């Protein structure tokens, strides 16, 4: 499936000359592929999008390799058609979720080799690399290491120590881990689709990039991404991520409840939820009735919207209570001035924000993923909260590219390229030695990429 307006708009050679980033959202209900670029005003815009039904993913985890590959191929083919051959989709930024995702806080210490000179990005990179060497439980591996506040020679609460003088660095890290096999299954599906994993990004972090403002992150805010299989939670305060969690319930569980409660087919339950669903039973009238066609030779079934809303509300209350538990468990319950921002396909239920405010006592709003995109003619077609993760993956991809810019600017001669490549290979080798499997080394090889390609996200 593709948006024809994207193809009409971008059928020109300008796409070929522009830096692009591809985000691949492998979800429980859909797989969506987004291609983004920066326009002449240095604003990010989505130039192509394709999606397909997700056939091999359950609760954010790949359960069938072949069917997942088939769905990825369908979504990528639709996206490729939209860009009309001006670029070839190859390197993708992939989202990861699922109940296997866990997070922990860790205090690390790093001592610089020299007491002179300023703290540089090289020191910070080496510090972060050390955190990847932490020993995890069998079957688990570190996916992402996110630095928080630094302490430089005993001076606390430093957000950016680069440029400072100092020898002893300490930092609090938010470390996200996942099951090795689940990470491998995602990379395997992408590989078998003829693509290459540029980076693997936790989905709530990607969604937050798309729907949250910097002011909200500074003030303190909870992101709740209600997907088909899981509900992802990310808590920010002082501009930094403080807590992440994955709740193993999403929109599909609500559909299943409607199916069983009303004794109707799965597709009918999904249609009822999307068209008539409400998270507050009190807002539905008892005399409003929907007629569902019966099976062959059977009478149609009548369902009141009040009864439908009661089923939905019961499950949503359970999900919100679990979100509330995560908020309290984070220790930031009293510091979240920005309230709750809810996004994802499940956030489209009517009266959801009212129910969240009632159960949590916090302000709530719906997060739309177009807030940080350039204002184009196609912006309305991307405004659905269900696209938050995919668009967020594109935004995070550009963020990673900009962080890598010093590499591109510093590499000029063949000798410098060779030296830079050797540094990267040495770094990869260190990561491999602390990996549970060879696949982990391949995963980071894709993340680090090659300096020679200047971190390109597409191939002409």
C-alpha cells in the first residue's frame, strides 16, 4: 500500500542527490516503511511511505520468519515504488519492542589516560563502549546505552562534559536490554528481505522523538505508545529519559475482548472498535445499536454501543493501571509537569484522554507524529498516531547521522580513511569479544557502518 501523492510529488532527480533515512516499523498489526529527507530549509519531510499487514509478529516479537519477511517485502516494495527508482532502499533503522525488553540504571566510572587536555567525544564514546561490556543474564544482551548526568572529578549534575578539563568521569546510564534470540530474529528478517540494519532503536524512544517537544521532556512527561501487541512507556525528566517499560497488552487484546464478549468474528470486532469504540461507557447512549450480519442462515446480531464501550473501558483501565504502576515505580510521579502523551494506533479510541486523566490525575493529550516535520501538502496523510514509531525512526536516523558528521568532515585522504577504518574495526572486535553470539558482532557492524560510505542510508 502506498500514498500516490508521494510518488507524484517526488518523481524527480532531487531525491537522488539528497541525504535520506529509512525507518522500518515492524509492528504487531502492521509493518510500515518511511523514507525521509531534509529539504532546502533543513527541515525533515517524509517523501515516501508504504505499509502492509503484519503476518508474523506477535506482541512485538517475530513468531514466523517467512511471513514477517513477506510483510516487510510488501511494505518496502510499496515504498520503493513511491520513490520511483530515484533511490534504492537498502539501509534501514529498525524499531524493537516486546515484553522481553527491560531497562536498568547503572553507575559507571571511566578514568582518562591523560590528565591534560579537554574531555572529548572520543572519551565519551569510550565510556559508553565500556558499558556494553557489562555482563548480562544468560540469553540477554544490551541494545542501547543512554548516558544521563555526568560527574567530572566529583562535580555532579553535568549534562555535557565535552570541552571540560577532568580525569575521572562518572555517569548514570539508562541501559536497555533484550533477548538475544529476539534481536537476532529481527535482524534475520531484515537481512532476508535484502536490506541491511543500520541501527536498532527501542520503539518508545523513536515515538517520543516524533511526538514530544523538548519543553515537555524538560518539564517531565510520560509517553504511552499503545500499539497492537504491546503498550510502550517512556518517562522523561530534565530532558533525559529516566524509565522505560513494555506492557504486554495493546489494541489486539481489546479486539479479542470484543470478539468474545459480543460473540462475533475477529474482523467484525476490529471494525466495531475502530468505527464505534469508546473508552468511556458513560459517554455512549444505551439506545444506540449496531447491527452485525450473522453467519449464513442466522439472524443479524445487535450490539449496543454502551455494551461495546464497557468492554473496551474494562481493558483500557487495566492497561492504564499498569502504566500508572510504571510511573510510580520510576520515582518521578510528582515531577511530571508535562503529564501524559498517548500515541500509537490504540490512542485513536474516543474519550481515551478523559479516562487517562480520571484514573491517573494527570493531564493527557494525543501525540501526533507530524509536529517535527516540514509542513508539506501530504502532512495530513501522515498525521495518524499509528505512524509515530515509523516517523520517529526516521528522525532518530537523522540524529545519528548528524552525530556522525565529524567523521565525514575529518576523513579526506586514503590514509586517513584506512586509519579511521582500523579504529572502527578495533572497536567492533572489542564488542564481539563481549558478545554472546557472532550475530551480535554483525549487528554492531551494521550500526557502526563504514566511514568510506559516510553513513549513507541509501544506495543509488
